[in-house]
C-alpha cells in the first residue's frame, strides 16, 4: 500500500484517472498528486476530474521542483 502516489494523467495501458480510482479502492488513505504535460482545456478537464476522483494536488508540466517538493512535504506530514 502506498502513502503517496505521483501519477501522470496520460499513460499507456491505464490512464491516470483510472489509476486514481484504483488507488482509492485499494488504499483510500493514500495521497495522490496528478500531473499532465498538456496545457489545453481538455487536459485541464482531466485535472479537474483527477481532483474529483481524489487527487490532493494537480500540476501541469513542467512542474517546478520546489512546488512539487512542497506538495509532497505537505501531504506526507
């Protein structure tokens, strides 16, 4: 079981939204950060869905390392 998962939205085999739903079933307490590399309305919609499905934080790529580390620190403490 995971405490923290960082997942891309667009991945082969299983997309990030499916992964978030699976994590919620398997590890309801896990904290999730969802990331996407596209800056379009469609991708923004995916990030909104990721939040609705349980992602604690969402980011567009490129992710600034200090922002990501800050989110990780906040979510694991």
